[in-house]
């Protein structure tokens, strides 16, 4: 896929290298249809918004820029908003929802982990994995009883990254070692 190399080579402009890598991986997984949605959090120039929006258009991804929240921190005016990216526009309403169940579904989180997040199941209060690379993909709440099944989701995301972009996976391994 031409879009994968475009994402790998892109300069999204995030201030911190970890954020740049994280968002490239999320963008790649959405572009490839592995994940339904990703959200980029923007704080006062924390990434190159115009470049990212152009990239989303080139990749033929749907996106939505939220209205910014503004506040003052000392002498500085802070702008903060999210940019939601989806491959299938159907999921945009889920991502923008105030309902955590719909948001969790948009981000491909396992149903039992969503239930743990909203308090319908007990949350796991222990470490899920000691693998730092796999842990990168464990960005949702795990349930106490179904965590082994839920772990299949981040394992799948990691295996797809390995298949789609060994380059980004090697960068992730380097950052996590």
C-alpha cells in the first residue's frame, strides 16, 4: 500500500518523538482498516494540523476537528481540541459520542473491557503484560475475569503492525527497550 510508506515517511510535527510514533502507528492501523478510529490531541501547536489534514485527505480518511477549548495559563492562551480520524464515516458519530460504550466500540476495544471501564465488570488490578512493546497496544481497561481474551486485541494490533510496517515496529521496539 502506497499510503503506508507515506505514513512512515510523514512528519506529523508532534513535539515529542513518542507522540509522533504513537500517532503514526494509530494512523497506519486506521488506514489499513485494522482499527476503526484514532484521535489526535492538539495543544497549542503540538503537531502540524494543516499537514495532518492534507495527509488524511491524501489517504482518503474521514476526519473531524472538534471546536477548541480555550483557557489561560499564566500569560499563555491554551487551545486544546481533538482531531478524530476514521476510515468508515459510520464510526465518526461513535467517536464523538459522550457515551463511553460507543466510544470504546469505535476504538475496537473488546466488549468485556468496555464493560469493565463503565463498571459493569470488575477491572483488572494487576499488570497484564511485562512485554513493553505489547504494553504499548494495551491502551484500554482490562477486566479482571476476561483479560486473557481481551489481550488478543492488542496482540492482533501488534501482529498487524509487524506485517504492515516492520519499520514502525522496529522504532517502537527501540523506544520501548
